C-alpha cells in the first residue's frame, strides 16, 4: 500500500477526493494551517490535507497532477505496510 500526503485549498478536499476514487481506496481529509515563505513574504493559510491510500501510486499521481488546483502541488508518497485485514480490504 502507498500513502499519499497532499495539501489542497480549504474546501476542495471532498471535491478532489470524489474525482480520484477510481485510483485509490480511501481518502481522509484533515483541516490544516500552512505557514510558508514565498518571495520572502510569510504566508499563513487554511488548507486541507488529503491522506490517500492506494495500491496504484503511478495512476494516482497522474490523476492528482491533472486535477489539483495548485501550479506545483505537494505530492508526498510513502510505501506503507498494513495489518492483514486492512490489506485484504484494500484489494477488494
């Protein structure tokens, strides 16, 4: 299984999740505040974090890049192990 960590604008997580459910099994949407610098300016904004579980990481990454509203989306992916029962559910 692969876990993806993908920040999106606040209010967009559910819409985007619905557009990728054919390339993943489950999406958790968490509220978040991001703080970062752009061109020397401090930026603080509300976002949502999508934690996505998939068995097809390449297909999911292609889909995210197609539908994500940011010019350069953060797509962080990690190979993960699960308990046997959850792993079997992912394959259904």
